[in-house]
C-alpha cells in the first residue's frame, strides 16, 4: 500500500482506536487563529477552574479547564493559522487534534477529543475557513463559532449564517465571547454536536493530512537508516511536498465555493474600514511611536499619582495603629490584650510583622488592578498587536524575530507569563536571547518601589521618574539583545513578523473588570504569601541580637537597635560594596537583599526596618493616608549619610536604576533555569548583578561631576 504522506510502498498507517470511555467527561478542543477570541471564550467557560501544562516533550503550554455547567472538559490549544507545523506550538495543535501518543489527548490513556470547536474570524472569514477545512480533513467531529461578526458588518460584509451552516453541514453560532448572552445557546449547540458528531460537507478525512485522527505513526516517515540513498530520500520529500500543495489547492477551491454561499451582500468593498483608518495613524513609524509612549506615560501617571490615595486607604485598614483607628492592627492588639499577650514579642511579631505585611499586600491591589485593567483595554481593543508591529523593525536590526515583541510587552506586567510566552518562539537561539533579556523588562512589582522613592525625592515629577524607568528598561533590552547578537544570533537571519492584525473593538466593561479582578487577585495572593513571609522573616532577624552592640539585650527586646540585630548586621556586610553607588546604607542594602526573593518585599523591608528602630522613632510608615508619614525624612537622612548633602536625590535615582536592572525574583530565575538550564541561568544572574552595580555607580559618580 502506498503511504499517503510520502508515497513510499509497503507501509500503512495504523488506525487509532475510537473507543470512548463513557465514565469520563466529554472533551472539546478550542482551535482558532491568534486574536480570534479563543482564550476569552475559554476563560468565560472555565473561570478559575483551569490549569496550564506543558505539552509532553515540549515547552508549549496547553490550558485545560472544566465547563461545569455543561459537564465538559475544555482544552485551549495555541493559536494557529494552519495545522501544517512550522513551529512547536503549531505541532502541538496538530498532534493534540490527532490524539497522538504522548499528547494530552492520547487515546491509549484518555478519552481523546469528542468535538473540535473552531473559532472563525467573521472579519476575515476566508483565512479562518482554510483552517476549518484542515480540521475537517482530520476526521474529528467539528462545530464552529463565528466571532467579530459586528466588525464584519461594519466592513460591509453581511453573512448568512444559516446558509453557511447548511453549506458546511455543521452547527455554527455567531457570538461575542466577551458577552454572556449567547453561552446557553453555545451549550446547547456543543451538547448536540457531541451527540451527533457532525463532519464538514465536502471535506473528506484525509489520512495524509496533518492532525488526521487515524494517524498514530508512520514508519516510512520516520528518519531513514543511513543505508537509504539520498536520491530516494529526496524523492520521498518531493512527493510529500507535492501532496501538501495538492491538498492546499483543493482546500482553496473549497473555500472559494463556500464563500459564495454565505455573503448576502458586500457593500462598498473598496471602502476603508474603521480599523484601516486608525492603522494609518497608529502604525505610522513616528506618530505611532509617539502615541504608544504617550499611552504608557498616561498609564504610569494614573498608577503613580491618582491611585496613591486609594493605596493609602487599603494599607491603613490593616496597618494603622493610631488610637481609635478602625484597623486590623488595632483589632489584633485589642484581642491580644484580652488574652494577656499584649506588650509581648508575640504582639510585635503579629502586628509589626504579619499585619504590617498584609497592609503592604493590600496596598498593591488597587495599583495592580489599574495596571491590569489598562493592559486589558489595550489587549482587547486590538492595540497590543499594533505595538508588536511598531517594534518589529527594531527587533530585526538586533537579530530577533518581531514576534519577540509580544513576550517582552507581557514582561512589563510580570516576567513569569512573559517567559511562558517565549516558549512558542520557533527559533531556539531567539528563545535563549529572549529568556536572557526578559528580566530587564520592568515588571509591575517594581512599580511600587519606583513610586515610593519618587514620592520621597521627586515630588511633582513622580510620573516622569516612573516613565523614565520604563524608557531605560527599553534601552537595556535593546542593548542586551544587540550584545548577545554577536554571540548567539549572529548567523541567524531574523524573519519579518507575520501576524494578522485583529479589528479594533470596544472592550466589554463587565468582562474586562472580571478578568482584571482575577488577574489582580491572583497577583496579590501569590505575591502576598511571599511578602507576609518575608516581612515575618525580617522581623525575626531584627529581633535576634548580634554583636557587642547588643549588650545584654535578649530576643525581641524593645530596646534592641535595628543595626545591632541579625538583620542589621547582615545588611551592613553589603554596605561597603554599595558605597560607590551612593546608597551604601544598611536600610537600603537590607531591602535589596530581601528583594532578591521578590521585588514586592523591598518596600515592606524598608518600612519594617524603620518601624522597628526605636532610635529613628519611625512610627507608622504612613500618617493619615495622605502621605508617607515620617518615612521620607528617615530615608532622606539615610541617603544623605551615604551620599553626602546635596546628592541624596542622585543616590535615590541610582537606587531605582539598580532595582530595575538587578536580579529578578527567585520565581523568574527558577523559570529561566527550566528553559535554558541552571548553569546559564546562574551566569545570567551574575551578569545582571554586575550590570546593575556598574549602572548605579556610573550614574552616581558621573552625576556628582555635574551637581
């Protein structure tokens, strides 16, 4: 028998068993082009009941969740334009649909897939139909959802969905994944499709097609023994390419015939759409960049100055100890007094350590909510994809694919999902470079540090200072990639960015708020565990007397000076190394020490160190919720001592630059180690520390020459 993939004789494809275990929940797989609304639909169906795993043998992630109302398991596969694999994520999609051995849908170990739900872009239906046809060739049952129908109508395309459904022979539902009104209809359609197992009319299952359900391995398509002649290999490859081209021609002809069945009218086909008009402005190399940076500045203006009072209120609710104040701290003090534990080390740990840490965590929530809401608006509106195109030309000049822009943009939210996105890049060299430069993206956790220092030393210019950190972050990213180009990507030609721009849309407020809350809550709860733990550790270290300066003072002695504690002595060991930076002072070096675990702990460490220092009489970090209380005076005094009078602002700016450039959090380092190996990740940590120190020293020492 001739192999349908390569034409070789004497081999055949085994057929996967299609037996279904009735005791398990049916499984549907979401397939679609990037930016078609697939992830939005998945999040709406599964809510918080989802998990993300790596596809076996790859670094490509597949999201899995439960649609409890419909009693279904849902798989969110990576976005793809074709099942012909040219990248790891496309290969995962093809193999998962085929239920190939070792995949998350392996028929030998799982129920497999009961239905492939294909999301079609109504504003670009021709491109989506090609992918639909490929899915039909796999032999899997198929149903479809059409998104962007409103955009298609605005562009003059009126689609007869009933006619399209009749032509294709499968159920089709036009819906907006951001709206909840059509989800009952979706549940009915999917449930019925799982029962009837519909297949696309005019598309027959093709054993040679990528993702074919019956294909579980082909011996003749495996690597040939060395004895096989080059001539035969070349001939087999040629036959395979000819088969793929013939299959593509057949699909394009089928798409043309289908298109004629669903267009009721096409009004003013040459009229520029709203998206096209906006793109003339937003994709302009000069105007587009100016708009992008203006949007970023506005974001940080909002986060830096307008959200601050709300942050104060959140923190006060936990940490405020003023008499008569309604707060968690005063509640704990009252409770401990009732049980006879007031004025003990336990009260100090609980109030000064744990509750204070909870206050810092609470203050993060409004800030993270604003940042995530802003990014959600930019993402859902379709602007994020435009931002990637704006940076494409620059990326190619430094040896990277334009697709690197997307992970880097994500890095400004958090480095961890940014590294996860790096996994889908097709080039191993570019993945390595991107993993190494991603920590230079200024994550949201650093924003709180920028804001605190800027409010103390640069009043009236907070937004400008924060924005400058992001500009410097971009410079560091570009410079690092340019340097690595000579060592890693010098022989690799960067491909131009191939990305279909989604139509502009107005984000749905309710959906945006729901997703923003989930992201913010996940960030705060995740970071909160680290912050509270580190705050407690800082308190514990500060309660342990060390050295002759401690005298006869015991554990948690109220008279124990912070600098005579284990925390103070450890921080003081680092002071000489940071003297040239201008912030060689133990309060600041101690905070940097804890910041290696998580950047979110830097603020809590600074605040805790002063609160626990009786000689400094720090009191609360914040007074009445309108300012930082006595903290500005204390931090200013510290930097005046280390940098000298008149240079404390310069030292503060050097401190911010060091925070931007030095080692990312431990979670990020661990993820780097998974992607590039422990040795390379460790070397990267050392290089980042050296770069951060050199930058801080350079800024302070050179700046002194001009002040």
